[in-house]
C-alpha cells in the first residue's frame, strides 16, 4: 500500500498560512506539484512568493474565491502551470462568532459562503477536469482523482457562540458524503479531515490573548496536547493517496480523542 503523491498535481486553498500552508508545503516535500491558493494575496506573497517565481513544483494564486470567475481562473492557472490536476484540498476556512438570537447577524451566510460554497464550486470544476483528462487519456480503470475537505469536530459538537461555524462544518461534512457518492462511478474519491485543536495561525493568535485556554484545551483532550499542522498535512496526504483507495465519503477525525469525552462526566470526575 503506497501513500505516495509523487508526481501528482494538487490545488490547496487556504495555503497562505496555518494548516493550509502546512499541507501545501508537505505535498511539495512529498514530490507533488502544488498550486498554493488563498484569498489573501499579500499573505500568500509573503509565504511563498520567491518559491513561486522560480521554475519548479510551486505556483501561487491569490484572489476572491467567493467569485465564480476567480474559482474558474484558479483551475485554469493550475492547468497552464502543470497541465493537469489530480488532487484538490479545500483548506480555505473561516470562523466567526455568531449570535443565535439576532436576525441581523449574517455570520451564517458568511460561513456558508466561505466554508462550504467555495469548496463546492471548486470541487465541481476540478472533478469535471479530472474526468475529462481520464477520458482523453483513455483511462477506463484506476483512480481518477481525490478531493480532501478540511472540516471540524464542531460539526458534531455544539459550541456556544459558534452556531454559524458549526452549521457550515456540518454542511461541509454532508457535502463530502454527497459528492463521494455522486463521483464514485467516475472513480473520484471525496473525504474529509475533521480536526479539533490544531496549532493553526488563528489558534496561536487566540492563545496569545487567552493563554489560560491552553491548559483547558489540553485537559479536554485525552492525548493531552494540541496537534501540529503537520499532523493534519499527513492525514490529508493519506486521503489524497492511492493508499486510501477504498475510502470515500469518510470523515477522518483528528482530535486527540476530544470528541469522545462527555463534558459533564469529565467535570464531576
């Protein structure tokens, strides 16, 4: 069983920082050609600007991925650079506080746009391209492509003040399952990594403002620590590789056991 992605071409969104950047860099280290894509063009330039300007396996694309034309241009830029696309990692994520009682709070709409629709539209475009490439090459057997979504255990665990984020993650998990079934006859697999506390750029910033929360996170995680972005990157590689060739529609939980704990029982023991 091989977990190799050597020689494959991947698009990774949310690749300017944190988990998305870790995945994109890890894929490059594993021999893949990678299009680093992000909404924040300035941050993306800071992260990989020099690498992207050299000949090699790294390219970058910055733009407002909420726009359909921008999403289409991202795929076109990838094809222009590498001639094909084999893997898509929908790593673009946003988390905003939300007020469940406020009709004026538009966090739900924003979260669905950022965490669901961008990935859905890009998945649809990339899947069509993967299918067309396989048909042109006359490949009637074997894998055609893999899509990996980044989700969260928030899809299953209600968090006060994060209703919109939880809704968007739950919708993303259902998107993963629905696309998996729809694309299975075309030999494209769709899976997701749902993680708990990972030392992403946003969590690092939050912990600077709330240092006492680090101990609470550790206490609420059976493995007693916060995950590194590289651990998510390795899980994403597994799901993108042929080594997981009989897995589709699966939500791989990466949370150190956090979602296994009943909060009330933990508090009284």
